C-alpha cells in the first residue's frame, strides 16, 4: 500500500514536471514569436493571453492551497501580480513573470532530483546477487534471499552483499562508500565487513549477521533520504519573514494605489517584488552542504543540525573511544588469596564474555593470546557503566572497578589497596574480580590517545568552541593525564552514565548549543540529550546511527573541524543569498519609483535578478570531496 502511494505521488510529480516543461516552452516560444512578428505589425495578443493564463493556473492553485492552510506564500503575491498584469493588458509582463516562476519551479525540482540522484548512486553500489556457500557447493542467489547465519563467498572485485563477520580467508576492502576514507582496510577472521564495500584484494568467506533494512548501508541510505526533511531555524525564520514580507507588499501596494491611483505603478511594484528565489536558494544550499558531508563519510540528519554547529560554544567529549583510541591493552595483572593466574583470568573472561564494553574486549583478546578459555558463568548481569555480576559453582562473582565492588560490601586489604593505587598513579584503569566476597585478582588497562586529538581540540577552540570538557568513568589520575596530553583543562572523572546526563543538563541553555561527542556505544542517552549529538566511528554501531544527530562513520576526529567550517561557509552563502535578494528588490523598487521601470521593465528586472541567489548557492556544490572548504 505504501509502495503504491509512493508510486502515485511520483507519477503526479512527473505530470507536473511535464506540464512545467511544456509551459516553459510555450511561454518562451510565444514571447519570441510575438517579438519577431511585432516588426511586421502582426499582433499575437490572444496567444500571449492564453499562455499567461496557463502560467497563472499552477501559481494560483498553490496560493489557494496555502491560504486554506492559513499560510501566506510568495505564490499569493505572484498570483496577484499576474492577475493585475492580465487586468491591465500587460501581456508581456505576465509572460515574463510566468517564465520566472516556471523556471524557479523547475530549478527546485532539479534540486530535489539531485538529492534523489545521491540516493540512486548509493543504491547502485548494492549488489543484486550473492554467492551462498553450503559445504563444498557455492550457489548464486538474489540478495533478498540471504538470511542471517548464511555463509557467503566473496571474491576479489566483488562487493560485500550484507553485513557480516569474516570466518575464513582475508581481504582488503574499500569502505569509502560508508566512511569516505580512501585507504583500503584489511579484514581478517573475526572482523566485521559491511554491505556494499568493495573487495579490492583477496577472497574470504563471511557469515551474514545483518540483512535487508538492518544493514549499516541500508540505514545510511535511509538517513540520507531523511536528512533534507528537517528545516533549519534560518529556513523557518525566512518562512516567517516571507509571510510578513508578502503582507506588507500587498498592504503597501494598496496604499500606493489609494494615494496615486496609478495602476501601472502598483503593477510595477508587484512585479518587481514577487520573486521566490530565496525560497529555492536556501534549501539548495543546505542540500549541497549535506551532500558534500555525506561524501566525506559524515551523515548530518537535517539542516537544523548543520546550522546548529555555528552556535556550538560548549563541547562535551567522552574519553574512551573518542579522545583515546578505545583499544585498551592489559598492562599488568596480579592474583590474591592464593588463586592461580589461569583460574583468575578464566573466571574474569567468563564474567565479561557477553559485554560489548572496550574493557571486556581487551580482556577477551588478552585471554585469546594466552590461550585461556573463559569459564562458563551463570546468571551474568551487567550494570552498564558500573560492573558485572555472575555465579560460578554457586559462588557470587563481581567484576568491576574497586568502587563497584565496595558497593556490594567487598573490602580490600591495605596491600590490595596499595596495588590498586600504584596502577592508578600510572594512569591505568583497574578491574578487580571477587569470589565469595573476596578479591582474587585484578588487571590494569591503559588506552592510548589518538594521534590527532590534540590538534583537533586546538582547531575547535580556534573555531569558537570556548568550553571543552572531557568526561570519563576512569579515575582522576587517568583523566588528568589524558586531558593534559590533548590540551583540555576541564575534565570530570569517575563518571557513571547518570552522572553524564546530569552534567549535560546543567550545561544546556537557550543562548548557545552544547555538543556531545561520543563513540555511540555507551553514550546513546547523552547523544540524545545534547543539542547536537555527534557519534564517531559509527560504522556498524546501530546505537550511534539511531541516537546521534551527526554520524562520523570513520573512526577518526579529523572530519570534526571541517564540519564546523562547512557549517560556517553554508551560513555565509545563505546570508549572501538573503543580501542579494534584498539588494535586488531595493534596486528594483528604486528604479520603479524613479520612473525608470514600468511593468514590463519590472518583470524583466525580476526575471534577470531572480537567478542571482540560486547561482550563489551553487558554489556549495564545488566543496572539496575530502572535507576542506573550497572558496574559490
């Protein structure tokens, strides 16, 4: 049913497009023919009337529909101008204005088509078929028939059919369709691969984990489709201004006629002011900018978030996976109470095996290197951001930071506390495992700062972000070391998920925007709460794609300063559009009141200046593909 409605709507748009193309041809032909035949004294007045009436019809219908919804649009002003032109037998003026209006409508449809072409170009990357492996046999099947759990053979030169995990072989994949990064990514057994990425070298077998609309690629296509729907505040403000502008022009025109009784002056004023160039130019600018960001591997979920970047004065950045690499390494381990190292690590691995937290991944990776099998733990329960509980042989296990265990009345000896403190002073996080209310061992982990974090923080400050906070669940010493290394003076340590939300609520205000930067795994609530939630390294991370307003598909901070540049440049272009529109209207009205322009001249002036803001917005289509603004 939904597909049928969409098809009917598309057919309706195609009919309107065909009508406008025919109307444009008829108007241009009628005007040119009348001009040519005028030299021979042949009058084509009836033809001009006919095409002018045809030009009036779609404008008048649009104005009436808007009035029915209690909205004043530029089509109302254009309808009044056209009706006055016809009533005053100003056929050429009516044809000029109709030409201008149909060109504006066609340009708006061209803009929409360009946005749709971006979707179509993405969809072309999606493979139609896949090679399903069953035993020694490989069978080619349509992409729609793939199910979660299927084994798929992917060869050199083929695109990955769905999201999955490599189970055999290896490959170098071009992920630029998702992340914008140009360098190929090597994929080995156990690593994720994503739909529509291109295998440029190697062969591998993968296990399907997400199919159909659940794949990362499908979600990106859906986001790109929806990104144009939300209006930016500046667009809404322009709509409100347009309503007042239309009201004042109509009121002013009536006042002019009341005092002057000069219908030609009235008509000239209407004809010079009835342009809707800005109404097309502003959405065009946002469309171009959001499209450019998508080519960099950055999804902006609406123009209001792009505009919002220009008002960001406060940035709250999560440490792990954002400022730092998010790939923790085990730096030290020790056992207590006579437990063996293998027993301790096996129990710890069993407790964290179901967790997606970076700490859990580091522990399991460490066990794999040491070839230690995680123990089978019953009743595992994770308190997100706090720690994990479970049972082994009927005995209660707790794994987490020392503070988490203390919450459950587990005490530590002075020797144990001294060991924890020593590790924490080295800037490491400590994870303790207890069994039957006694600590049996701990591991310490450390994370390395991203190579470009310091430079990015510095560039954001240059771009007007005054207050930058780093928040982390790690201890004070770890937070202090990382913050000092990247040039952040304000940080908050030992933060639990609820602490993040409470901290953000205190920062939110009506004057400026607060941006939350996180990895999207544990930061989803904070990303939603912030004015602008930005998730990085979101490829394959469903929570990030769903909760963030801006999604950096690449696991890199590099795009962030360029996004601020993009927002500033887009708003600069839009302000230029508004200035050009205002200046051309002012000059046009001045020429009308000085008697230089009559109705025909006013219509011609309007027609010629109507495209100036549109041409200005087209500059945004020249943005550099890799994130640097081209202002040539």
